[in-house]
């Protein structure tokens, strides 16, 4: 009896018309209701979707620079008002989250 083999992956094309539908960047409403955050995201240079988030493979990102295929996730906070101890706590708690989001964006762009 033969082995079960998975079919080969489809060829990867640089032609955006050949992308899987879920990989096509689409504009999506801003989420979270944080106007300063959204304003910051909207002013990213060469943002392909100013005024909107971008949805790629089911994940919302704050911006996409289409020419370089760079996804952005903007973080805003009142960091300068924090005590030194609180700044340290916030940085230590956010770094792992930021790394996870970066890894997800890389996977999304590599997969798509």
C-alpha cells in the first residue's frame, strides 16, 4: 500500500492578481476608537490605506506600504507621564507582544 502524500504547494507568483483571495490586502475600518493612534497610523509614509486599517489573511494591521510589502502595527501611549518603574514594567510587558506581532506580520507576508 502506498503512502499518502500532501500535494505540492501552489507556485508563488509575484503577480498580485495571482494571490490567494485572503492574501489580497483590503481596507478595513479602524478598530479600537483611539483617534490619536489612528491619526499616527494614517500618516505612515506611502500608507496604501490612509484613513483605514488593512486586513490581510484575517489580521488587521494599522498600515501597509504596498511598494515594499511592509505591514505596520502602531503603538501609542502616554509613556512620558509614567514613573520610571512603570516605564520599565510597560516595556518588559510589551516587548514579547511586539515580537509576536512582528513574527505574525512576517509570516503573513511570506505566506501570502
